[in-house]
């Protein structure tokens, strides 16, 4: 179980001057809930061909409803691939789905999230029980099978969220699935900026914070931007080297420093 040391102390102090007013906050939250309800009802009813076009647009509208601006540098090539990304917030998931419809790897707890859990299941999320390491080989086989079938699989190799100024080490297991399937490996980096254009940790979803509290915090922010940087595809045949290459490329783009979680410390020991 990877565990991040990031917590409330990593977040900037709350500044009422950088927050929207109460009316705009209510409008944002209302629009967000409305979109979630529509998504849960509409997505399963759409034909597959329509769903591939509708889902990215729906996620783009969700960012708009929350007042979050999306900036994308580069483009993901069409076709099946393993997409690996640093993990800061649930907003990472939203931004990735705007790039291309993809099946994301997620912890089983996501199933219980209000509305988002329902939607995640209906767009094909692949769940992993992080408490059962014995289930990892089966999960790798499942991911490899999906990649062979031409799916785009999105994964967060850090295994948990970090604040953005610090980052975790990429685990190699998911890269083995891509090697087994002969699939392309596409790293991307996600970073957040505040209204002044400075990198910020304010959007991070950390520690014991609830999803509802995190959504409320994001909806309050004025001029929050999420930047997605498409990095060069990975090449290689060794999963550990591929994990290091992806990690180095992502941290170079985000400026994050590599921290040490309890899992890494135990393995090193």
C-alpha cells in the first residue's frame, strides 16, 4: 500500500480574496451536481460510437461547471495505449478523460463515491484492490488484455495522491502489462496554477479529506487552471527502467521533488 506523507500542511492557506462569491459557488455546485446526474443517466443509454464523442465533451463541461480552465500541451496519438500520469487530485481523472475516452485504473473505494462512483463504473473503470497484493498479477493480466483489445488505459503509477510540489515513485507493475500487450506507453504530466499563474497545490486531494470537501474547495477557487502536458512516448523493454523514465519525464514537467512514502521505505529496507 503506497502512502503519501502529503497532508493539510502541503496546502496553501485559504485566502478569501482568491475565492468566488457565494452566488457563483452555489451556481457551480448546482451545475456540477446536475451534470453528474445527467451523466449517470445518459452515458449508459448512448451507443458506443456516440459515447466516445460525448464522454470527453461531458468531462470538459464538468471542468467548466467547476470554473476550472483546461490547458493542453501536445496531443495523444489515436489507438490503444497505456497512459500514465502523476496523481494530485480527482481533477486529474477529469482532465485525462477530456483528452480521449479511456478506461482508468482506480481503487475499489471509488465505487462508493456519490454519483462519481456510479459514473466511473459506467464508463468502464477498472478497479484494483490495493489492500490485496496477491491480486496484482491478475490485475496486470486484465490490463494487458484490455490493451491488446485496443483500449486506452489510464493509470497513476504513484498509487496514491501527492500534493504536486512533491511526488511519489512510479511502480513498475502497470508497465509490465503494456510490455506484455506490446502497447504504446504515453506519459503525461498534470499541474495546477492559481489566478496569478503560479503553480499551486490548492487542488490536491490529500489524506483524510472527503471527496465532498475537496469538490467544495475546488469550486470556491477563482481562476484555477489545470495544465496537461503530453510527453514523448516511452521506449524500452524493462518495466523498472520504463517506470523511472516516466517518473523523470513527469517530474521534469511539473517541477515536483520525489518524496519518500512508507511503501518505498519498506521496499528499500
